[in-house]
C-alpha cells in the first residue's frame, strides 16, 4: 500500500492539539476514470427485482445482488437484497451481512485512528459506520478498491456521535430497520460528498465524515480527500462508467406481487443502453430540476428509486386525501390523475409527464410490492419546494442517470449530470 | 476562538446544554451561530425579523423572529441534514408523532401537529426544509414566509 492524500484533521482542535497535516494510508479509490474507450464489451446488465425486501415490509423496494471482494484478492462474497438507489451515491452495506474482511481506512502512522461516516437522511433516519474499501463486481463489471460504508449494527463499535442522531429518526443499522442488506447509490454524482468535504474549514458539525480514535472512543468531524470518500462504483468501472439505465416493466393499476427489471451500466456506451427516444433533462448543481404544476414551479425536484412513492404537495391542497391510519400517504376515494411539466437546468430538457395516485390503504392490503400509483406528501399546507419522483415513476420506463462531469450524449449541456427518459 | 473550542467540545462529548432555538427568544440565534460557526446576516421585514446563518459546511439556516422576540420559524438548505435537535429545541419531541403506519422510505418527513409544522426533504447532497410553531406566528404574517 502506498501513502496518499494529505488529511487535515479538525478533531485535533477539539483535543487541544495543534491541527496537523496527517497522511492517510489505505486503499483509496482510484482517480477519475477516462471515458469508455475499451475495445472489449462487458456484460453490463444486472438483474433487479421489486419486492418486499428481506424484512418483508418494503413496499416498492428495488433490490439487486452485489459482489464485494477484499481488494486485489479473489476473496469475495455475493450479497443479495441491496437497495438500488438513484437518490444516493456509493455502496453501503450492513456489517451484519458482510463476512469477508474489508480493510478499514485509517490514518497512516496511527492505525487506531479510523475513518467513520454518518449519513443522516431527509426523514431523519441515519446510517453510521466504518469506511472500508472493496472491489465491487456487478454483472461483468468490476470497480477496484472502492470506498464503501460498512454500517454498524446499533450499540456496536464506536458510539454514534450526537449530531448523527440529531435528525430524530431511527438507526437503520439492522435488517429490520433498513429492510435491505445495503444500499447501492447509483445517482448522478461520483462522490457522496464531493468538494464540499475536502477542505478542513468546511468540517463543521453536522458533517458526514468523522475521524475516531479506537483507543479513546472519541470522534470528531474531518474533511476527507475525494479519493477516500464513499463513491459511486459505476464511476470507477473501466468502461460503461458514465451512468446507468434502470429499466422496469409496466405494472397494473392494482399493483403486482413483484416486478423484474434491469440495471444497465453505461449510457450510450453499448447497443443495450442507447438513449433512443429518451429526452435529456439536465440537473442543477444540487442534482435537481424544476417541476411545474398548476402554474407553480417547484425548483428542487428530483428522481429517486429509493423513495417508495411519488412525494409531492400536501393533503390539504389536494382535497384532504391523507390516509387516516398511515400518515403521509395519500388515500384518495378514487384515483387521481396528474399532468406536470419538467424543465431541466438552463432549459435543457422540457416535457410533461403523467402519473396517477390511488388509495394507498387499498394497495397495501393486496400484500403486493410493486405499485406505480403510490403517493405521499412532501410539504405542509404552505408551498413546498419539490416533487420527489420515486419508484412508481420508474415502472414502464427506461430511466437514464448521467453522472456529473461525464460526456453527455447528443452534445447537450449538462455539467452537473442529467436524467433521461 | 475560546468559545468555539468550548462549543466544539460539547458537541463531541454530547454534553449539549439547552440549545433551544425554535420557540425561544431571539438571543438563542447566537447560540446557533456559534454551533454552526457561521456568518450571520440580519434584516427587518414586514411584521418580523429575519436572520440567516451560513455555515462553513455549506448549510444555510434561516430563522424568523416575531415582534415579541420569539423565534417562530426556521428553514434550512444545504449538502447535509442540519442538527434538528439543536434547531427545534423542545419541539424536537414532536418529530416522533410522525413515525407510525407503513414506513415511507427514502422520502420526506412531514409533521403537522397543533404545536409544530415541519417539512424535511431532499436527497443526498441536497437537503432542505422548514419548521414553524403555528401559535407563535405573528399576526398578519403568513406561514409562507418560513421557507
């Protein structure tokens, strides 16, 4: 292993120690891969299935099997039930489901100082655990030495920092809570934080990365060089590395027990991932675009296979359609149909989409997993900021995700990445 | 700098004093500013006062103060979730009421009780939301301003 990447560690300040430049040892992620020029054609199609997940309660959960290996070895493990998530970036695995020994990222010269991460999600739930590295194999593709989050089970390992729990939600470190064995973040960014986490001055709580002493148990926030941040493994493939296509079949209005589809790696790199008729919608620097409904522009909209509903507006605005027993879900007396307009960053991409919202209580009673018409609120009775086009929006579509900074097919401008459908 | 050190220590050790901002007097805004180590901008608006704190970590927190001097609303936007426990103070416990029934996955958190209205949403690298206390809204000020 070689020494790489200076690390300015801010916890030194908390402990009254002069902040020092510390060098990180470990198998960090590689540099920026070049665009696809490989002569060989890899099998780029990974099977995915919409089902209820390993805890049997994930409505509209979409899962795949991912193989992780100790870097540079043939010591590998295939892990099923990994949630396919276009709303996050990087692979996160429940430590309880990982049997191979993946090396943890530590500081060089002081292996008792380890890199940990806390991700707090918008609903306040969180995952906390070590940053490790793994070779990742999916279909015929392989990414080497990828930083990955190994999610700790509750009450194991280093104590969860208080800022990590400050969203007020549950610890998703168990199969019962996560209802998955891990999360595969294949959204439109290479890194889970990016440039926002590389400067020491930015490391102010709440912050995702921590340096922790395994001898004292103390943790403090720290900046992390890009190469050591948890990152989207697709971006580290030698080819087919500019994005993904998530393909799901149509399902009936009453739902379907399960649904099988494909996660295809690369956009316009092989015959099976050509854009075809799909239109590109550029995203802004936050990964968002604008959805217009009833003359109101919702400027922070996004597409997220990890959201299990189309989340938009609020019950009062839509005529008090809240479910009485399932807060946040929509339960209209009869199915509602919507037509909204989406506009990409700088006007790159413009078009209307239609979707329906049916009664969630009725759908839940089927015991099925796959629904194209589940809805929920994203706001209160005052104006909200966004539509979240969750998994219902993916059925019957090929949804292209273009990673920020990659060459965009068709030559349109999408510097911060794009969706295409 | 000494104050910052103390605040940092408290955060690390979890020995956080009463942070309390929402529903508290305006002076608690400076506590937030210290915790976020941010730059503070203030302005008077029609019927209320407005503070905006920009943290070096990229998170922007806006706080809305009534003529009575109470913080009646907060809003945030940034690459990470803010410390809601700190920003909501005693209203933090209201979050638990929203967590029942079939779990919403990977989506927003919306809380609407008599005491608190809160909306938290977004995705990794882009989080935003707002919260307000309906009973503390100044007369002639719409909840729409808290955003």
